[in-house]
């Protein structure tokens, strides 16, 4: 393993999260009212939740 990769770098790639409806869960960010808001979106149904776990 190369020595120039940091200890926090994920080498195997990101895990693909799937929702209970069978779609892929993506995390999105929106800047509104002076705040950065993060939320999870199901690609198949368009459902949104505050955490990815709420869609599973």
C-alpha cells in the first residue's frame, strides 16, 4: 500500500446505500436561509429524509 495515502482515505470506494423501495440513496446539500442543510434522497421514488437511515 502506498505511504502517501492518509489513514482516513477509503480505498475500496463508497458503499452504495439502498432504500426500502429499492432505489439508491444519495446525500444532497442545500444552502438556504444562510445555513447549509444536508438530506438524503431516494433516487427511485424521490422521497427525502434528514438521515439516510430513515429511508432504509
